[in-house]
C-alpha cells in the first residue's frame, strides 16, 4: 500500500479546467506515521492561481444563473458519491493526515451532512420585501453571489473544514478555488475535486490547487477573488485580514483557540474527566477547539487530575493504518518539537507531569500537567497537541476571569449539576460557543459556528449563517411609473 494513489487520475496533478500538471510542479505525499511517500500531488504557483481565477470568473455567471434545483441536484449527487467512496477517502485521511479510523469516518459523515445541507440552501427564500415611504415603490433586498470565493483549508480536518466553505459557496452560485494544505492535498482536495467532477459540476466552477504560502498569498491578493474563507492559525489569519481589508475584500476568518473547560465543585467528575480527555486528546489534540485549559475548582482538583491522568494512561498511541489506536501521529516534526517545548517549559516553571510527557517519532503520549498557572507556556499558548494543563480556581468569578484572560474566544465548556448556573456563567464567557456539561470540540452542520477575539472576525458557518457569509445583499427598488424630480 505504499503508493495508494499511483494509478489515480489526480496523481501529480491539480484540478483546474480538468486534470493538469501544475506550473508549480509536484511533491510527494508523506505518511506521518511512517515517513514513507504514498503518492504525488501537484503544487500550485501564482500562475496556476491566476489561470484558475480567470476560468472561475467566466464560469461563475452561468452557474449562478442555473435553476436552483439543478444546482441542488449537483450537491446531492456529490453527497452520494462522497459516501460511496468513503473507503478510499477514509484511507487517505488515515494515512495522509494521521487520523484514526473512527475520526476519519466521523469526518466523512459530517461532510456528507454539510453537502446535504448545502443542497437545501438554494430553495430557501433569497431576500425580503421592505416597505417604502415613496408611494408605488417596491423595495426588495436579496442575496446575490459574491463571485469567486477562495477557500484556504487546513490539514487537521481537511475534508470537513474545506467543504464547510466550498459546499455552501457553490450552492449559493459562487465559483470556488480551494487551496488545501499540501499535507492534506489528497484527502482534503483532489479526492473532493473528483467527487464534484463526477457529480456533474460544470467545468471551471471549482478549482482545487494544493499549495503552500505562495499559492495562498496569490489567491488572497488576486483582485478578481471577491472573498477569502480561511481556516488556520491566528498569525496567518491576521495577515490575510490585513490584506483583504486594504483591498476591501470580504473575508471569513476561523482561527485558533485556547479553549477552556470549567469544572465547578458540584460537577460529576467521571463525566467531566471524560469530556476533558476527549477534548484534549481527540486527533492528538490537533483541533482548533481542543480543550487547551482545564480550570478546576480547588476542592475537587486533585480527584479530577488523578482521574484524567488515569484516562490518559489508558489510551493507545500508534499507527492508525495498522492497529486500533486512540491517538495517531502528529502531522510533522516541527509540530512535535513545538508541543514538547511547551511541556518542558511549563515543567521548568513548576508544572508537574501526571501522565505522558514523552514521545517516540511523531507519536506523542497523551499528557496531563498539574499545577499550571497563568504565565506558563501551557496556559498561555494554543498547544495544538495532546496536552491537558490543569489550573485551579476558587470561585465562579475567578473561573470566568481565567477563561476570559486569553485573547482567544473560540469555544468553552462548563461542568455543573445546575443548568441555570452553567447558563449564567456561559453568558459571561467571551467565546463564540459554550457547551454546558459537554466538552469544547463540538460541531453541528446547521448551527452557526465561529469565534470571537483572536479566534476569528465574527464570521459564522452553518445553517442560515452560510447565506449571509457567502453572499452580498443587494437592494432593488421598483416603481411602475418613472420617477420625476425637480431638476
């Protein structure tokens, strides 16, 4: 299985008006669990991006003019094909991205739901009728496509987080250029391009061009790209936001997080530690919604820490393509070294390792740190790894203050036996999503999703929010008789 993509039509290519060799060349797909090359992808250059934008601009108008039921039919067929090809797509997600099989299967199903939701969007009301102070005038405000949308998707949940923007943008009549991260170019890009091609999407409406920073920069700066939807780090998001701001270009930024789970003194410790373990260790902690801070009331902190450490020690780490494990490999060595530096720095500052703290290759053990305090690296930074730092608090007010001390505001969770107390605390937390008696990693395709502060610019994905995100509002007024003015 060392070359699972060798015979595929996309091998070494990009998808842009058919399958073609990229001007930017090609690069190997490296399996993080083994370091082996398992395929070849085309890598886009600025020229590839420009060619795609020119093509997408031409194709977009006809696509937007297509009757809504025909656009919806393409989305439904894409959903069917995605599910039909689940074994191949899941295999790539496991081997290319280090996903465990359950994670890959969940991600594909969630993406299927995203496509089905997108298929329903075109039949929804597309505007509103407003009254007018002028007799005989009709005011219509309607949603019109943005035009060409550039989607820059990450490697951690590449299928879902790419399709979260691609599917509604297409359904609403936009053309799309998807730039997946080259570390997930097959699972999060080229396999999806083949799905849409076979679903009957007209040529030129979707382009899939894996690439690095140069391709992303060309996409962001292109004057004919009307909108950028970016999911990734806050540092890169700030840069993209600055460029789009200068160009007066619409931008949706879904960025990082340093998400907290608050465990009150009346919490069910078994349930809370289950949520804490899932939130911190799922997909090796490589999730923007990862539970990066465990804020636990002093009276139960020791019990919580010991039970969480016990859960961590019971988790198996290994190659998900060859064995049944809970955690697979980290995506690359740079990420592993960064995570380990955070752990070692925090231990040097006084934190205690209760479980884990070690690695072999790219396999990092699920790690529990006690005694973590504000100012330590494990408290202040987005870890993006399987680390659970525990910080103690003494009151609800202190817990809220600790949560809000971070510049991030993506997700949070609160554990308590009192739903009203949990709701009251949630109203004081500056985060786009707060889950009472659950953990921070949550996604429902129809619910608006997004962060506050350094976690995003207020954009939302999901359900009706998609309509506002991937369109612009146009005011059209109509009068039966032409207006006459004093001059």
